[in-house]
């Protein structure tokens, strides 16, 4: 029980720190709907459980003892972030083109968000899941935390409770984020500058991916 304050404090600080998960929940809630943002939040929590699962099975130690395996996770996460960033840039460009009035099409007939095909809830869950399941920052956080607070003397049920709390904390925080950024008062203002929002978040994700690549490349060359 003495470890619970440490788990709660460190988890809270880690969850609220901005990252790719925050960017994806924010963007989905702003551009799609509150429901879509909530499904991304749920996917993020499930992605956390992936890291908790292999850590409880002892594979976290294996990940630490085999640097190339953790580096592989970093490369996969970096590639996914770069792909997301580029996708947002392309989507911003297509949205601008679709909404640009032409000589034969009056502005009143331009495409709106409501007219665009709605994505399935599964696709939003998958987006959140992959964002955190491939996030080396989350992997490092889970492994480091369990190394500090969980040892052979800690019952497996207690360790499982730690993991479930961490996942629940992610879902709760990003549910609040989705609820805030999907407020009706924000929607008209954001839709007016949608391409720039997509480009900005695309730059953030692309920058995070390139940062991971930049930190991994020297290690790969040295090995």
C-alpha cells in the first residue's frame, strides 16, 4: 500500500504530459465528434494495457536486457508518428481543395464536416490503441515504474491493480480532454481553420517521429 501514492503521482504526471496521444484525442474531438474522441481515449487505455501485460509477464526485463528489441519498438513508433503527421498534412490539403469554391460551384455547396463520410468507431479505437501501443515513451514509463514499485515481494494482484489504474487514468484524462475540445462553442471556430489545425498537429506528430528517429540513429550506428 505504501507504493500507491508513488504510482498515483507518477502516473498523473505522465498522463497529463503532452504527447502524440494528446494530439490525436484533441484533433479527433475537434474535427469529428465527442463520441469519436471518447473512442480514441478508450483505445489509448487499451494500448497502455499492452505494455502492462508484457511487463507483468516479465518481458519488460527482456526488453531492457535486449537493447535492439527496444530500439525496434522505437523505430516502429517513430514510423507510425511520421505516417500520422504526413496523413494529417495530406488530409488538410484535400479538405482545402474540397472546400474551395469554383466558378461552377457556389460557396454554399462546399463540403462540410457533416457531409463527409463518418469513420467507424472501430477506426477511432484503433487509432488510439496504435498511438499508445507503439509509443516507446509509454513503454519506458511502464517498465520504469514497475521496476521501482513492483518486485518479487509484491503480489501479482497488486501489480495488476497498478496496471489497471494506469490504464484507467489514461482513459479518464483523455475522456476529459475529448469532452473539453468537443464543446459546441469551439466547433464553428475550429472548422473555419481546420486545414491549419491539421497542419499544426501534423507538424507536431512529424516532429515527434523525427525526434525519435534522431535519437535512435546514433545508437543504431554505434551498435
